[in-house]
C-alpha cells in the first residue's frame, strides 16, 4: 500500500464515524484511558477553546475596546491549542507512515 500526501489529506478530512459499542469504553483493560477517548477529549478541548474565542470576540465587537486584551488573549490561546493539536495529528500520521513502511 502506497501512502502519499494526497491520501493523508483525504484521511484528515474524513468525518469521525460513530463508535462501535466496544470502542465506547473510555478505559482499556489495563485501567488506563484509551487512545480514542484521549483524542476525543483533545478534540473537544480545542473545539471549546475555539468557541470561547469566538464568543469573546463577538462580545468585544459589541462592547468596544474595553475588553480587547481579554479577547486577544483568548484568540491566541485558541490558536495555540489548534496548532498544538495539528502538530500531534501530524506526528501520529508520521508514526503511522513509519509503521506502514516496516518490513514484516
């Protein structure tokens, strides 16, 4: 199987399908949180950060320059969290590619 950047980009744009019943478990056999649960939490946290930044920017537009510093801080926090998540995603894809290149 040949993996190129176009196939990875297609993979990045795929919607997450509903979990099967056995994958809904947030804890695996060893008692540690599952990878799927952790990724889900990270996505929700990034989404919440983006929504909070949008809300603060809307409030800033309505109230004027009184709370502009708070709005800019929230906007930067949202941008940083999104960049961090994208870097983690890229590292996971890179690890997947490396595993696929391994000779069995």
